[in-house]
């Protein structure tokens, strides 16, 4: 018994100041779960930049493989969006893709749970009208939902309500009344927060300045452009996106490069600026992306090469 006690070192064999110093050093090197959430008020990197008046860049996911998820998380983009309007509506693949984007090394390097790249998804207009689709997409852990073909105020209002939880009594952001049901355990796992913290953060920005969810409406028809002011007047709409304007030119009944298409783009942009809502577009080149940013567009969706070159041009200014 005595020999065993002699062979096994005890903490009392070390001077107290040295042990205390070692404990402090370890604590400083390893961020705690609480401190990891403090450096930024937003977990959504897109909202974090938009709130600072900065433009954001995004890519469309070409597939939902784990390899693609890792590449997406390491890309120069601020967001990736999965197009499930023109691809299979595959929730299990979407969930695996989001989990594959989880970079624990990044958490340690940043000391924050905020990813560098947020995941959004776009669904068929018919699916947007089914609240369960929005519910499942958000419960997976998406940070933004793209509503296709929004043409009326009523559609925009339904979109916002489907993304919001019913607010607690006394909330300064009671309206529009939320209709989302609770039960986002997968989202809390993906975001790395508690259920209570998720419910606090899972509200729409900029309606709620502390929100980390984006309701993105696509205005891509003549009727949508005509009703633009009413659409943008719905509290909770966080961004307007017109994509490559393919549907827009077809709705207008003109070729893709017709002057009417550019006129519609500029109408949408002026509406966004008037309502202080971020506006998104797909440019044709890096130079075009920079020109669009100078015009006031805040969301650029393009290819990795165009994003890289556009960022380089902006950084040289």
C-alpha cells in the first residue's frame, strides 16, 4: 500500500501556484461552449455581413454529397443554396449535406459557432405553400429559405408566418404572427445551441435584429414586379432574389437580353433600396458583379471563379 502511494504522483506534490497557472493556461487555450458563442451576435454569417452593410456572395450546390458539403464549407462563399425546385426534393440528402458542412476545426479557430458558409434551400412554389415543407427545412437546421415565384403580398405574408414561431407575450415583434411548430432538435444540433437559445435566435432578420433566419423571396414574374411594393412591405422579408432572370424574361414575353428585363431588375432594386431590404442577382462576370454591387445589390450568386475575382477587385479598392 505504501509503495503504491509513493509511485503514484499526487497533486499535492506540486506547488499550488504552478498547478493553478497550468489550469488557467488550459482554460485560455480551450474555449468553453459559452464563450464560443460570444464573439458575434449572429450565427448566420450572411446576416452578420448584411447587418454591417457588406455584400454577400453565394453558390448553388451542384450536388448534395458529403464531399460537396466539405468543399462548400471551405469555399469563398458566404452561403450555399440547394436548388430543390429543379432537382429532387430530398430532405435526407439535404440534412446530410448540412451535417457534412459542420467544421469543428473552424469552431476552434474562430472561437465561435458561426460557420463561414450558411446553407439555404429553394423549393418548388407549390411546396412553399405547404407549411410542412418549410417546417422540415428549418428543423433540419437551414439558416435561410428561398420562396420561389412570390407574386403577392399574401404569399409573402404566408412565407414569413411559416418561418416564425409564435412570439412570447410582451415581445416587441409580435407581428406577423408565427405559425411554425416547435420541435427543432435537429436544428439545435446543427447550430450547436440549446433549444432555448435556438428559439431565441430562430426568428427573421431584420424584423427581429437578433434573428438568424432569412426569408428570401424570389420575384421573377411581371405580376411580382407589379406588386413589389406590397411584397416588400411585409415585415420579415429579409431579401429579394431574382436569380438569372430566366423566369422573369419568360413572364415578360421577351428575350433574356431584352431591355425590359434590365428595366425590371432596376425596378426591383429601387424597391429594395427604398425598403432597406437586401437585393440579390446573378451577374455574368466578376466585373458585372462589382458593377451590381456599386448599384446597390447586396447578394451575388455566381460561380467560384467569379466570386473569387470579384472579391479581388473589391479588395484592391
